[in-house]
C-alpha cells in the first residue's frame, strides 16, 4: 500500500509532462508546412543523391496521385518492401498523402510471414523495389516499382493533394511477434508520431540537424529517424549498406556531419568500442532495444563530452519511445542504466497484480498511457482488449493505457529501472522475440518430441537464443535450422540449436534451465577438435576468443556455435590486426565452416581482395540456388487436356517472346514462313504502334523484312520482368484461351551482369511464360536456353542432370540454369515443353547479318584496332541464326518431339586462331601476341582513348581468363539429329567464304573498318 503523498508523486507529479505540441495535426499536414518553410533545404541524402524538401514533396505528390489512380483510398493498407533508400521515403510519404496506411514488410521475411501480413491487412498494393519483385507469391497483389513507372509519374501533378487526414487516422502498421506463431500488427496513429518528435521534453531537434537513418524498415526506430528529421526541417542521411559495418558507419558520420543517431544496444557497444571518435560530432546519441551496458555507457560518457547520450525504452504499441534517460553522471549508473522518465504527453504507471500502484523501489508491471498509445492489434480483438485497457488514472474521457508485460521499479528521483519481462517475450538486437513462438514452430517439426528455447548470456551484455530439442535420432541441428528458417524471421532464428537425447531435469522434475543457460559448455563437452593445419589453428584461436568456447572443430559452422553478424565483424577486425592485412567482413558469410574459412583467408593472403570478392559473389549463387528453384503453387492447378495435334502441326495463333532480339527476329521470320499462324509478339513499348515498328525495324536491320508479314504480326505490349509478363490481366486471359503454342526466345543475354540483375527477366519471366502456357488450355512451350547451363567438361548428353553443374561462369548461365529447373517442376504439373539449348549463334548464312554485341565480333573489332591478335586456343561451334531458327520451328511442329531437350547447334568447331587467319587473308595486318600482353594493351588503349567499344571488351574479358580457357566438353546432339534427319537443314563448315561474308556485312554497316 502507498499513502496519498506517494500516490500524488508517482501518479500525478511524475506524469505531469504535457506540452503544447500540434496535437490536432497529421504527419501529412506538418510535412507540407515544413516544405513551405524550407523548400530549398536538403531533405534526403543517399549515396551521391540529394533531394530538397521541394523535390521530395513534388515527387511524393506525383506518386500519391498515381496511387489514387490505381485505387488506393483513405485508410487503406499499402505494403512497402524496400531497402533503406530515397524511394522508401517517397513511398511512405505518398501513402500518407492519400490518407493511406503504410505497412513495412521486410523482403527477407519467410514467405509464410509475408503472406500473413498481406492477407491480414487485405493489402492490394505493394510498393516494392526492383530486385524484390516476385518475392511475394500472391497474384491478386499489385506490385508497384517506382523505377518502372517514372514516365507515368511525370504526367501527374506536383501540387499537394487536398485530402484531410485526421490525427487519429492510422499512419502505419508494424508487425511484432505473437506467442503461438500468430503475428500482431500494431496500428499507430498519426498523433503518436507527432507526439514523439514535436515540442518534446527529452530531445531538442533543430532544422540544422542531420539524422542518420540506419534502422531496418520494419524496426520502429525508423519512426524516430524519418519523422524526427522530416517534420522538423532537418536532413535525413540514409545508410546505404545492408550490413552494419562500423568503419562504414564512421565514414558516413564524418562525411555528412551527422548530429543525431540511434543504434540498438549491441550496435551501440560495437561502435563505441571500435569507432568512438567518429561520434564526437553528434549532438544526440541514443541506444535502444535492449538494456544499455553500464561499461559502454561509461565509456561513451567519458569520450563524448559534447554529446548527449540517451537510453531509450518503449514498445511499438506506444510509438517507439515511452521513457528516456540522459546520462549526466557515471555515478548515477553504477547499479544499472535507468530507462528514465516518461517523455512528454506520456504517462507511466507501475502496478501490482490488482492494478494498484506499487511503492517506490518495489517491482511491478509497467503500464503506459497518453497520446502515443496505439489503436490496438489489427484484426485481433481479444488480444487488443487484454493489452489495451481503460486508463483508470486519467481524467480524459476514453483514455487507454497499454500493458507492456515489462517489470520495472521507480527510483527515488522518479527515474525507472527496467527489471525484465513477466512472460517469455524478450528483445534481442532491438527486435521483439517471442520464445513461445519459436517453441511452437519447432514442436510442429516431424521427429521433435519436446523443446525449450531460452535466453542465455554467457558473455555479459551479449544475449543469445539457445534452442534445445529432444527428438528422434535422425534430427540434426542443420536440418532443424533449415526448417525453422522457413518459418521465422532471421532475427528469431536461435544462435544455438542443440539436439539432445533428453532435456535435463532438476530435482523438482522440471527442465533444468540453469544447466541449459550455458550452451557453449554443452557444445564443448564432447566435441572433437580436429585441426589439420597451423592456419586452421590460428583461425580456431580467434573463434575461441570471440565465441568463448573451449574447443573448436574444423567442421564447425561459425553461425551455428554462437556467431552472428556482429561477431563476424569482430572476427574480421581481430584477424586483420593479427595478420596485418585487412580481412573482408563478408568472407565468413559465404564460407562459415572453420575449414572453408581458413582456406579462403589463406588463399586471400596470397591473392588480391578483388579476386576473393568475385569468388564470394559467384559462390553466393551456388550457396542459395536451391531457394531460387520455386514455381508459384497456383500454376498448374487447372485440370487441362493434352494439347491437340494441330497445336503442333497447324497452329493458328502463336505467342512469341524476344521478337525484337537477334534470335527472336529470325524465329519470327521462320514462324511466318513455315506456318499460317498469327504471331502474337511480346514486346516492350509504350504503344502497339511503337511495338510493331520496333519489331519491323529489327527485321529490316537484319535484311529479313517482307511487307506481307504485316498482317500476321500482332504486338503485345509487356515486360518479362513483371507479373503476367506486364500484360493487362484481361488481355492475358484472352491470350491464354486463344494461343495454340508458345515460343519463349526472349531473355536478357549479358555475360557480365550478375545473377541477381538477370533474375527478373530470365527466371521470373520464365515463370510467367509457364503461367500463360498452363492457363485455360495446355499449350506446348518451346523454350530457348543455352549450353552454358553445363560446366565445360566431359561428355554432356541432352538429358544430362543439371545438378552436376556446380561451377557456372556467368550470372547469365546461372539464370538459365534456374529457369530450366523451374521448367522441370512445371513438367511434373503437366506442362508440355521442349528445351532448345543454343551455343554461339552467328549471323545469317544468307547475307551475314548479325548483332554487333556478340563477344566474337567485339574481339574481332578489338584485334583490328590494336593491330594484333592474341594467342589463345579456343574452339567453338558457330551456328548461323537462320538455320537455328528454322531447326527450332521444324522440331516444334512434330508432336512426338515434345518434352525433350535439344542441343541445337553446329557441332563442327573451329579454332579462334583459324578465324584470325581468315582475317589476315581478308587483308588485315595483325601481329600475334601473348594473350596477357594483348589484354594489357587492350586495357591501356581503352582507358587512354576512352573508346567505349574497347571498354566493353575489357569488361567482358575481366570475367574470363582466355589464356587458361580450354573447352573440354563434348555436347551430344542425338535428339536434335534424330528430329532433323528428315529436314533439309544442314550445318555448314565455318570456312573462309562464310567468314568473309560476315566480315563484308560488318564493314557494310560500319562496325568494322575496311582493311
């Protein structure tokens, strides 16, 4: 019990913090006022991009009008899935300007969680960045990519929208963990945001400030970063990297003279440890998400004399911050860093089980009220009623307070000391995690008998999750981790997953949580320590030091024995000091076992950083490729009959992609010459007329156009990178009914770009082609691939297992490999498909016409320019494009040839040295030169002359070392030979006469000079 005097103090006096802030305004209204006040001030900085408040407002207005045009209405939920970027800020502003509600969705969430959020919010529109397209498997969802609609935005008005937004309208929904796998969407009011950062009692924000935006978009610290800057006329500087790397943070802080920054407690500790000097320009430095370390708080206070250091506390349900504590003396934090006092327009109560205030110094449950309290949990009435209850201490009608579930006590001066959680919900690395959720997901896995998840802290200040599983013998930690990773977000994946015969019990018969709180000891107990080299011993020593383990085995995975992204950075830092050479932070992510990591670091010391980074990027695809092999479950659900014979022999309507490309143009010609069908040509253009002209101009360029073709070409405007191929849904439906067969020739053919860059067009585009082929009626699909899906060694049959390929050389080959694997899935669902793998396709055998972008002709052009030829021994098959297209169409018309693979190319190979001799015979003066010297000369000349053609060739060669290249593969073409045996198609010898015709053509179009 407490007396009236104490009651008055803790309930009334310590909550007397009302300020005159713009309580009746909305975020939209206040932002537009700031724009009027500071139109030419820099609002956003991202890499080398800068945007003024006027520019930002105008673009957001244009985008808001676009959202209106596609049907987004007031208080409608709109998803947004992006990395930290200017486009993310534009997106949330645009949503608020139409009175909508933005819902941040981390694209790296498991599909199950992403789909839950989409369904829970009835989200119809998702604003998304380009490389996240196709990560949300929901065909009813309209994905909007800002980079793809800029021409449409330019037609929209830049003026402010006349939409009234109420301060009690919902501004955004943040999803947090639930106790049994059900996630909770917290609905946050406009007013809650404004109360956080306008006319507050805990921080002084100036228009001259520069804020760092470093939080993940799904973490509610973003609320303070973004709106703290933009509603006060300050500048927001966006951290441009995925991983938080201390020296990168330091460089940005210094470069942009940042004055306000907020970090999670763990990041705060790392930055203070490694880059404390970079923080000296900060006016305010905040630590959030977890209990602040006393040691690091003291270090920060002693080092940063001009910086106010704040410990912030607050659940998402009370709009980011509830209380804050500014460190004024290290003597005040000897027993722990308080979470402080309630911020302005916020009330805090510490109550007992009977909802009565507890005395000062007594622990109770923390409740919070005031203008920051959210509306509740979306679509979860029962949970909302339990957590958001009437505030019995407020005189304001309808006041609500939120039950945090946190334990705390008042100190005599009114500051609050955090004491932990009532339930098992915790915060680690700034994220709220529900231990019961992890246990619930694990218990559903086949073979699991029981499990328990605990928080351990073997290293003071370093909280980690340990999951112990009692289960059948075949269960392994790796298998469990793989399954759990598909169900939970990355921050909820336990640091340790340990399989045990039996969970240990204490004398009371309960699970002995004390024993389980030392996972490192349990792991080390019977662990072997097999280290095979002195270098492995060096690495193991550092692992032991960082992870506090007694034993390390060469098979150990760094991230399965307690490592995380933060300790990975620490590892690279320590090794760099010991080895006296900067070790890249990201090596451990691609080579996480000790034996792999030691080998790569040893190789790195003998090579260059750039070489290692290329290898990391390349291996990244093979590490994750299995996750790329995915086909929308909705495709193939329709029960369709077998294609009719006439769909092969006499198709009336054919769908063709790539019709404005090289192989596509000749395939179109062959289809027009060898069938009577109308050809529906998928093409990127702004109008049907423009699409037709694009197709026609390409055929004219290759000298294969006939006016009689016009009536049978039907342009279909679209884009391989978009859902439904970028075709309007109604048109897509009609095509699905009308088309008899599909030819997928289109692709982004580029041997320099990465897999991630090519994925949308070459992988996602293939999925949408399959969707068309299996919708309404079964349509045979003829898919053009490449022999590059195989490694260049050994005999390779047409039915060879793709899984044997483990070391593809380009992102293009990787993208086609994944596309073929997706086609294999579609076959199991009833798709009728043939795959045609091409090698080097040359110009026409009739007139020599071909593209200038081909590697061979770039090489020829470079040789002529440098007046020299490299000594390389490469044999290649060269197949004229017209014969390739004719062979493809010929096979497609034979019903018994469907569902097979064809190596469709000229098996008669020719050595590059012979081709160079043909050039000398033609009249070019060319000297022979060692390849490395020739390549060095190419690079020097390209830089000196700034010759774009030579620069392009140099870029291509940077991906391939032709001096060591030897093609030892022997591609068997049995299926192709059998299918073409009755045709008149004969592959030619690549002789002097044919090569002369090619040279004549490239000289005629001006690509090559005359000798």
